C-alpha cells in the first residue's frame, strides 16, 4: 500500500497526464482512494486538454480570417505595380484592354468615388467646406499654375524640339481641363481624412470647366472649344455626386453592411484603376507609338512632374502653419499634377481635325496615373 505522503506526491505531481500514462492500471484497483481521485482527475484533465485544443483551433481560424481581411485591405499597396503591369500589357498586347471602351469610364470612376463615400461620412465633407483657402489654392493650381506650365512645355515642344504645332497644342489642351477623379482616390489612399477636400476641389474645377476650359483653350491655343455643358454636368452627377452620396447613405443607414463590404473594395478598386489606365493606352496605341511618341512622352513627364512639385511647394508656402500641412501638401500636389486627360482626349478627337492633337492627351492618361500612384506608394511608405 502507498503511504499518505506517496499519494500526495502523486496527486500533486506537476503533470497528471504523465501519471495516468505511466502508472499501471491495477494500481488504481488496489488503492480505492487513489482509484477514485486519480480517475476523476484524469477525466477532468482529458476534457481540459480537449477544450484547450478547441480554443487553439478557434484562434487559428480567427487568425486565418484576420489575415485574409488584412490582405484584402492592403491590396491598395500594390496599386502602383498593378498600374505599371497594366501599362506594359496594354503596350505588348492591346486587345487585353481594348474591350474596356469609353462607355465604361464613367461607371468605373464612379465605383472609385463610391468606395470613397463608403469610407467617409457627411461630417468629413462639412469640414472640407470649412477650408475655403485650401479649396481656392487648389483651384488656382488647377486653372492658373497648370495652364501656365502647359503653355511653357507646349512652346518648348515646337520651338526647341521642332515638333509639329498640333502636338504643342495637344500639350496645352491637357493643361486646360479640370482635375481628375483619380486624384481623389490617390488622396484617399495617402490621407483619407482629406479625401472629401480633394473631392470638393475636383468637383469645383469640373463644374466650372464648362466655362474655363474654352476660355483657356482660346487664350493658349487660339481656338475656342465648344464644351458640352449638359454633358459635363451629367458627367459630374454620374461620376462624383451620385456614387459618393450612395456610399455616404449606405454607410449611415447600413453600417454593418459597409463593414462587411470594406475589405473587398480595395482589390476591386485596384482592378478598376488598372482598366482605367490600360484601356486608353491600348485604344490609342497607334498615336502613342507614333514617331513623335517618345519625345512627347518625355515632355508630358516633365509637365506632370513640374505640376506635382508646384502644387506641393505652393501649398507648403501658404499653409506652413497648418497642423496638417504635409497632408495638405500631398493633397494639393495630386490636385495640381493630375487632371482629366480623358476629357482632353475627347475634346481633341471631337474638335481638332489633326489627329496629332490627341497624342499628348493619350500619353498623359498613362503618365499621370503612373506618376500619381508612384507618389502614393512613396508617401504611404514615408508615413509608415
């Protein structure tokens, strides 16, 4: 028989499971007290181990779900790479994007605005209107600084590089149009709180473009372009107002539904943006690969780079005392450096007989997107 000390030593052993596996089963029958206590303890221990394993399994499943959600949310980080890949694909195999015709542009850009609306609230837009100085600065960058740069590079194209006059006119035309909706999405990726401010700036420039763009084109190019006012207003409603309003209402009325949707919006937005970049390049591939394509591409790069830099430092000098000056600089840089090249392309095709005028807008669509989202990647990494 075992003494009380032996029984206590066995019962208080650090690992009861080892005791149950190592001690012969007849020992439990020979010691009634030990048999009852050890068997009960062994039974509890088995259930405890099963419960712990169940908890571990649940934690692993939750970790897997969380990791999948994180991957979906971080899809925006690969956007510059996807834009570059779509550019290369459009150059190598244009039919991969030619199916994405101009009739898809409005709903595609509208989806990006819907994603911004789902991730915003009406308070954000109210706060945006409380910054009229920033809105005015963005407007000046859009319709004063950028047209001036466009005129300079248009003159350089003709006088320095000896390019045909229609190509210089195409560069100037690019600088006369309103801001691009992609600038709103770029701001949303780098500084989400300022996305509503960017949207207000772009909407204002788009709404007044029906008057400003024809006047600028007359001043810089010498030709007055009859812009379709009804079509422009309809475009604003379809691409900006309606999708953002729908996103805001959905976020207000059905917050749980929006919470479930949010992880899937970034990857869909990445694919959407890739189509918006690759399609214009694929459709206008002949113009891009024309004999003047390389020289015009370099001039367009210089034009956009100058516009990005001008917007960044202009806002930095005016709002250097603002607490969010860096975020404001990035926002106004996107607003000044990115414009609606698709509108310029449509105007060139419709109102100019020479097809060379459409070459700079077609190249600008791609260059602007590549440079804008490259800045998104650089500034996002710096913030981290």
